[in-house]
């Protein structure tokens, strides 16, 4: 099974600041046949169900603000929020779907 | 609009059984694979099971294999999760989600508590 490790587990920033969070997989999630990274990011706000933000490591889901950017390849991935808004308070999970389905343990984003 | 509404959660004794349902609307249910994903209280997400659109392909997480059964009724637009031999560690919010490999739409979840 591919294990996903996220860091940090939590962070607190002020509105308007840039945030980056990391996700590392125990094996590469890059599929050589199509050169796609089978990596997604989800946002779960308090009391809500998760919401798909990014897939194929860097493709924004329809309707997701462009301040959210996914990057990385192979085993190292990053979710960046260019200018954090109060509404971005949430836990962010990475998810690999190359081999079965596993999630990271999440990064909790708090707004100062 | 896509809607997924889970039901069937509640308090179950260890070793007991429970059947969850997920009613789908707003899309052609029979055309999409479906998943169950769970989240223990204050914990992260754990994928549980997948069923293809026509039920020909089914996968389970190792933690539930042999105890849980995923199924669907396409004419009734409903997904199911039959859970048996329940353990305290199965206590979680159970979400149904639409998608083949991505979980693009989620229900609001139904809470299953396994406790004596």
C-alpha cells in the first residue's frame, strides 16, 4: 500500500498570507504510460464533507478559486494558497489513486 | 444538482450488523462508479469500498474485507454498504462518494457508533 505523509499537521496564518503544505508518497504516483500523477487534494471545512480541489496533481476542479495551486511530481507534492482567505479555514487532505486509494493525515489550516 | 444522501447510521453493539444506504439524484446513477469513505471522530479519511457502475468490479480496503459488502440498485438509484462483525474501530462517519478514482461528489455522511 502507498502511504501518504502530510506536513505540517497544522499551521496558522493571517489572511492575505501565502501558505504551502506538503504531501509525500511512499512510492511514486506517477504513471509512466501517461505521465500523469495520480494525486488529488481535498478541502474539508468544519462540519462539512470533503470537497475535491485539485486532481492530476495540478488540475483545478471547476469552480475552485485560482489562489489554490497544486504542484509536484513522483513522490513530492505541494498545495499552495497564494493569499489565504478566512473561508479557507479547513483541513486539507492529499489522496493517491494510482494503487487503491489512500489519504494523508491532513493539514489543518487556521486563520490568525 | 448532484445529491447523495446517506442513511442507516446509528448505535450498534460490537459484533453487530448495520446496513447503510446512499440515495442518489441529479445524475445518471447507473453510469458512475461509487465509493464509501469513512472518517473516525476527529480523524482523517479512510477509503472503504468501491463498486463499478454495473457492479462487475468491487474493491475493499483490507480493514473491512470479509466483513463489509458494497452493492447497488441502479433502478432505485441507491448504493448500499452492509456491515457485519462490527468493531469499535469501525465507529465513524460514513460518506458515499461518486467517481471512478476521484471523489468528485460527497454526501453529508451518516454516523455509525459501535459501542456496548
